[in-house]
């Protein structure tokens, strides 16, 4: 489900931007610019792949003892990037008129590379978001290819309806709703990153795990022999603990349970957060929602 939503959103957003620009160029019969659009698309895809390779290469070179620290820091960087996307880049692509104005400015200044760069960075932005949001799933071999495929196909289908058959879509409302989702994801990444840093600290011996105060600590894993494991709310899993394989059962809302894993991956949910993790999540969530509301519904006129 997570892969489906991420791929659908990013592909649809990139497709909308490219489609709006292409339609504008075609409608106004602007000569010599269509190839810059496709060069921009190709360049953005290639750059996204290269960024992904670099990201995974660096991750693979981190010593195992520092893997959690690397993941935590990368989550902070990702959250910062999403905040940047939400409150700066969104202004560049928040409505059809804004996109068309950017295109017209590039053309009127005779900047042959202006349109290319506009498309290039739009594609690269979406590609980078896909990489960082699905990094752990790809690294651990847990990527849901069905969700990826369905998300891509649905995005392509909607783009076809919009630009080939002429169906109308309120672009600004689309960006407003998907940007709100990014706010929740960014806050969740901050919480997730803080939890990974905590894991690094106790695994490195800097702190004792038992001494970390928790806001709440519920839904702990149970021994597989427990009678409660027979409930539909639990699922079995074999884990390695101190070199021994033991069988446990997880509640569906534990962070490794069926529902909890989705909530953790998307919103930074944790069934035993520490206080720093919880308050950072709350701060970024409130801050993000306020900024989102200011931009889309208060400070900026609707169009």
C-alpha cells in the first residue's frame, strides 16, 4: 500500500507538470521547445537513477556498527528536503498558471535551457523523493513490486485521461492534498530518524535501553507459545536474538505488525517512542500543517 501511494503520487505529480508544459507549448505553437521538454524528462530520469546509485553506494559502505546512525541522519536529511519541497518548490508548481508563467518567462528571455531545467528538476525532485521514501524497503529486499506497478499504471492512466481525452482536474487542489500528505511523512521521518539514533546509541553502549523514558510502551512482542497469539490480531515471526532464533508473535499495531509497519513507514509511528522522538514529531507536524494552511488556504489567493 505504501509503495502504491508513493509511486502514484510522484509519477502523477511529475506527469501533471510535464503535461501542463507540453500542452501550453503545443497550444501556443511555440517552435523548437518540444525537444527541450523530452530532453528534460530523459535528463531527470537519468539523474534520479544516478542519485539513487550514489545513495545506495554510500549506504552500503557504512560499517554495520554505524548503520543505524546513518539511517537516522538520512531520515533527518530526507525530512528537511521534504520541508523544502513543501514550502518552496510547491510555489513553483502549485497551479497551472504558475507553471505556465515559468515556461513563458524562460521562452521570452530566449533561455533555451530554461525549459529543460524546469522539467529536469521537476523530474529529479520526484525521483529523489521516491528513492529516499523507499530506501529501506529496497535495501532490505521488501519492496512491493505489485504496489509499485499499480501506482505507476494508475498515474499513467489518469495523465492519459487528463491530457489526451481532455478531462479536467483541479491542479491546485491536487497539490494541496498531496502536499499535506508530505507534511505527515516529513514529521514521521523525523520521529523515525530519532528512533534510529536511539538504537545506535544503546547498541554502541552510550546509553542503557532500559533507562530510556517512554511516552508509552505498549503491544510488546509475545512468546509464540502465548495463548493470545491465536488471535487474528497477532502474526508470527522468527527473529535472531543473541545468536539464537526464537519465534515471537506481533500485534498488528506493533511497529513490525501488519498495520504498524505501514504506519511506521508512512507516518513514523512507534509503539514505544521516547520523549524526544514524540515531541519532535509533534512539533514538525504542527509546524508543517500551519505552513501548509498558510500557503494553500490563507496567504495565497485561490486559483
